[in-house]
C-alpha cells in the first residue's frame, strides 16, 4: 500500500516535471521565433547595418515613386522616367505653375482609360524647399534623406512609417491606373518590412 502511494506520487511528480519543462521550452522557442521587433542589447549590432532598409528600398526606387522623387523640377512619366509632357513644372509649392497646376488634369483618383491622368489626393511634387529627390542617391543616402527632419517635413520615425505605409500618394503606387505597372512587392510585405526596420532602430546602410 505504502509502495503504491509512493509510485503514484513519483509518477505525478514526473508528469509535473515534464509539463513544466515543455511549457518553458515552448516559451523559449516562441521568443526565439519572434523577429527582434524591440531589439535590445546584444541583438542590436546585427540589425545596425541597414540590411532591413535595403530589403524594401526597391519600392522607393520603383518608377511609380521615382517619377515624383527624381532630379530636376519636373515630374516624370512612364517606366523610363521621361520628363512629363507639356512642360509641366514643379512650381512654387510643388503643385505646378499658375497656368498649369497639377490638378488642372490630375484628380484625387485615377481617370479611366489609357494615358488618362492618374490621380490621388494632394497630387503634386514635393515643394522646392524640400524636393525629396532620391534619384542618383545610394541606398544609404536615400535612407538618411527620408530620415532627416530638415528634408522630410519634420517627420519623426513613427510619422515616416505612417507616411510610407498609409499615405494616399504612396498607396497610389499599388493602384496606378490603366497601363501602368504597380510597385512589385506587395503592399503588406512592404509595410511589414518598413515596420520591422523602424522597430529595430531604423538603421541606414553605411
Ligand atoms: C495638362 C495636363 C497635366 C498637367 C497640368 C499635369 N499632368 Fe501629370 N500627367 C498628365 C497625363 C495625361 C498623364 C498620363 C500620361 C500617360 O499615361 O501617358 C500624366 C502623368 C503623370 C505622372 C506619371 C505617372 C507614372 O508613373 O507614369 C506623374 C508622376 C505626373 N503626371 C505628375 C504631375 C505633377 C506632379 C504635375 C504638376 C506639377 C502634373 N503631373 C501636371 C497630365 C497632366
Ligand atoms: C504624385 C507624386 C508622388 C508620388 C507618385 C509619390 N510621392 Fe512620395 N511624396 C510626394 C510629395 C508631394 C511629398 C511631400 C508631401 C509630404 O511630405 O507630405 C512626398 C513625400 C514622401 C516621403 C516623405 C519623406 C521624404 O523625405 O521623402 C516619402 C517617404 C515618400 N514620399 C515615399 C513615396 C513612395 C514610397 C512612393 C511610391 C510607392 C511615393 N512616395 C510616390 C509625391 C509623390
């Protein structure tokens, strides 16, 4: 009788051990699986090389974005980034010259039909004081430029993430209207990558 009690007790204790063992093990693995969203201490150096930025910079270099973030005071068109037809200029606020404002032709939505003006709310170029030109820049320079409050309209990282992931002009790149190729990387994937970059310290490549 005494022996039976001991063995039951032992079996119970054994099960308890196994149970708590698997619990802490699963907690360990789930912590390891989670990407280092809030990197602290030892994990930081691995992320500090800007690789997470390079992961999504192809989107910023896509013609749908570059056509408004390119050199000179003109918007560009097409996948070859040719200067906008009809001598359209940036103008004093980025919204064109008096006689040829962007919204003379561009609405807040795409117009149907090939070669019809595409559109989104606030369609225009960045203003001449902060032209946000990325053309000709290295990945590292683009990264520093979009993070620099003097060049990015005083945005902090959270506001930059917000702009990159949900601004209407940016979103247009995934729905650019008939005859134009949308940005290749899916919007979900792009947003996840931008957030991961920001959460791990928003490092720029060297
Ligand atoms: C006189 C009309 C007109 C004005 C003014 C105008 N646009 Fe356009 N824009 C067009 C048309 C039409 C297209 C489409 C051309 C096509 O698809 O062949 C276009 C295309 C574009 C594209 C190309 C999108 C792409 O990725 O191919 C951009 C960018 C653009 N316009 C920006 C601007 C900006 C910024 C302004 C003001 C500074 C402006 N446009 C003023 C008519 C105009
Ligand atoms: C029709 C023109 C247009 C297109 C197309 C466009 N942008 Fe912009 N972008 C602007 C304007 C105008 C601003 C400045 C407005 C502001 O700061 O709120 C801007 C600002 C930005 C900024 C702010 C930070 C900085 O310093 O550059 C980022 C980031 C950005 N755009 C990303 C993108 C991305 C990514 C795409 C393509 C998916 C894109 N834009 C497509 C016109 C455009």
